[in-house]
C-alpha cells in the first residue's frame, strides 16, 4: 500500500434481503495510486455514492474490503471507523452543509478543533489557500454558492487529510463557478501527497481527471487513464 491511496477488493454492498434485495455494489475491485484526481462516473443509481460511502467508512460493506492509508476498513469497529474518518478523509458534498449561524472561519475551526492544535492559524491558512482570506468573517448567507463550496473544501482540508472524497461538488454551481472549484480541487493534488475522488454524472469532468472509473449497475465496467488531463477551463462544458 506504500504508493496506493485506496485499494478496494471484491467490495459488495447489498441492501435488504431475499427477493427485495438491492445489490448496490457487486465485487468491485480497483486500486488508486496516491496523488491522483480520480472520477467515479456513471448514470444515476449505478452505485457511485454508495462506493464513495464505502471509501469514507460511512457505511460498512456486505463483503469485501477497502484499504486506505494503513486502515483495513472492514475490520474496524465504530471507534476505528470514526478515527479513520476524522484523521484520514476530508468530505465535500454537493450541498455545502455549512452551519448557517457560524462564519466561514467558525465553520472551519469547528473541524480544526477536533483534529489538532493551532486552530486559528490552521483555519485562517486553509481559508486563505482557497481564496477566502478576506471573507472568513462572513456568514454562509452572505456568500455566493461558489464561496460556500470553497468553505466546504477548506473544512475538509483543515485536517490535512491524505484522501478527499467529493460527491457532485459542482452540481449546485453554475459553469463558471464550477470551473473555479474544479481548478481548486485539481490544485490540491499537485503536491502528489493528496488524492481526490470525485463522484459525478457529468462526463466532461472525466476530461480533467488522471483516472476514470466507470460504474453501471454496481459493477465496474472499466477504468482508463488520462496521460494529459485538461485544465477545467479548456473543457467544452
């Protein structure tokens, strides 16, 4: 696992039993090297979000396993899964899930307080890194959708996680703002130490990825690599 961010092995997730059982994932197997921008792509209901939940230890698999940054997720108890989520994974969602009564700084500091010292310094630095150094005292209701999504990204980054999991991060944004957010996410992988996995139904986003994993009906149809990923601004949206 030294050079792998994620390894999924025969990962299966079934909801319900008997004739009404829904097989959301079936024997999903793949590897993701560190430092890549990866897209999980496929039609609605194909298992993308279920797979993302498995990688983030938000749900336990029916069978199979995920290994990530020294953790074998299927062998963890509730405390171990909480520790993994807290210390290893940053989450970004389509709807920003910010606390409306807290400022941008306070939304980020809320997470920073759980994950180390120098809360103010880390929170201010990460907000500055996403271009919000002059907006940290604003409340979500005083910010645009793109700014709120950048606060959400900053909140995920303040833990300095090796893995970022993003579920339709541009789904609620206009095209121009979405391009800005995708550029920001891509830049996060530039150091080679952090891996980003993005769930999307938007096929254009695959053009900016290092690796694309195609899902359909809970099965991996294929995986392909982009030797020369495009800048988000060069994609025909």
